[in-house]
C-alpha cells in the first residue's frame, strides 16, 4: 500500500483541527460577549468536528497499520516511507503537533474564561439573593434564646 492514502487522511485531519481551532477562537469571543445563542451553535459545531476527527483517526490508524504492518504509529510510517512521501509525512506530523498545541492552549483559555464567568454569576446571585443569616452572635436558627441556654437550679 502506498503512503498517499495516509497522507490524504492526515491532510483532512489537519484541516479539521484547523477548523476546530477557529471554532475555539470564536467560542472565546462568544464567552467574552456573553452570547449564549452563539455559544450553543459553536458547541454543536465542535461536537460534529470531534466526531469527524474520531472517524478520521480510526481510518488513519487502519492505514498506518496496513502501511507498516506493525502498531501503526506515525513515526513508524515515516520510518518506512521514502522520498517525497517521507518529507510530506514529516511535515504533516509537525503541523498536526503545532495545531493541536494551539488548540489545547485556546481550550485552556476558554475553560478559564468560563470558570471566571461562572464565579462572577454566582457572586452576583449571592448579592441579589443573600442568605438570611444574622450578622451578630445569637442562638442557632430556629431556637429561642431561653431554650438555647440551660437553666441553673440553685436549690439542688
């Protein structure tokens, strides 16, 4: 089997990862603008991308195993390939590593923004709906002052 099918599969994977990165950047803007509708659309698009990447990843693994006859890692494929196929595989591996690193960083930023947004929302809810706890010392809630303190009987 030639490495061409594997190269085409890797190119598709790279394009999907780049598209997923663009969605992650859009998600950052949607979180900043607090645009829930846009955020929901982006999440649906991301899920479709992830499913497609999973299917392509299975295809890549099958093609790599067929090419190498072994465990099917990309490094093994590069080692068995020659000439231009080898250089294209090396280039694709480098670009996939780069885009997945960028995607990871963007997702970490989005996670941090969402966390802080939730913290702010909780803070605002606590301001709007404060807990009904007294600000002074006193008996526990639901008990009267006389019932809370035991009486001392001096006749005993």
